[in-house]
């Protein structure tokens, strides 16, 4: 398309099509300021701006990257291929919590991780460590890892010593009204093991059936 063939203005759908770039890359370039804000009504760009952006397109696409924003599962697959070693979705979520990967947006209440951050991320060791710390476990798995009973985990949760990283539905739950299952972060369990105010030997000594958990005396988190 020659300069004379460019319409007097282009809209948000026509502009990326004219440039030959995907919509996500156009929106990112716009968000980052590499493409000017619309200078015409109804979110349209003038022929002058379109020409300027077209002339600078190589630099714009280099600055915006080639990887779209994506959820934890796709991001994990992308990093796994990049590093040729397994990177889990839990690792991606942990990197997000650490600030190593920004959350660019959400989709159906799930975070979308910034594709530019993913493209530039190079720390394989950090990703693997994030996978270890960010691993999400059920109450039963948490109890097994700490060598205590599930009831002990319930008391720690109630008292605010242990907070679920998220809630999820088990594949065995068929009804929407069934309560979601709390999932705990492995890094939080490790930190809990090193608290000076918990006598883990005493707690594990009460592991027999019918014996009262020492954590039962802890006040509710809402009452502290």
C-alpha cells in the first residue's frame, strides 16, 4: 500500500492489519508508548501517524518483543522449551510473586504474564528454585511433608500461621457448591518449619488418633 493508498485514518483493528503485526503486539506497543495514542476521534489514527509508525516499524517490533502475554501453563511450556528443562506453572506463578515476571493482564480471573519479561528472562536456576518454592500442595500433602496430621494443618490455617496460596476444585468435585480445596505454597511450609515458637517434636508426639493437637489452643486469626 503506497502513501496515497492509505485511508485518511485507520482504526484499532485496521492499523495492525495494515502494519502486518498481530493485535497483541500492536496493543503492547501502544501501551509502552512506541505507537502514539489515537489522534482522531473514535480511537483512530491519522494518515500522518500511520506513515510515521510504518517507517519505524522494525524498531517498534524489536522493542515490543515477539512473545505474547500468556497464562502460567503456556508460559511454563515456553520456558521449558527455552531452557530445555522442565519449568512448571507453579514456578511461573512464583516468579510472578517475586516480581521477576510481571502480570500484564488477567483472563477469566487468571493472570497473564508479560511476554516481554518472558522473552528476556534468562535465569534458569531461579526458575527451577521458584518451581521448588512455589509448588502448591493440598492439606493432606502439607501434613505429610511436615509430619503432622491434617487437623494440625487446619488449626494452623485457622490461626493464620499458614495461608493458602489459592483455592482450587478437585477433579472429584462434581457440584459447584462443593467447597474449593485450599492449596499451600511449599516455601511457606519450609518457613513454618523454622518458626521458633513451634515445638514440632511436641506436635508430632500427639499424632496418635484421639489426641488433642497443641495447635488447638491457638486463637483464631480474626481474634488476634
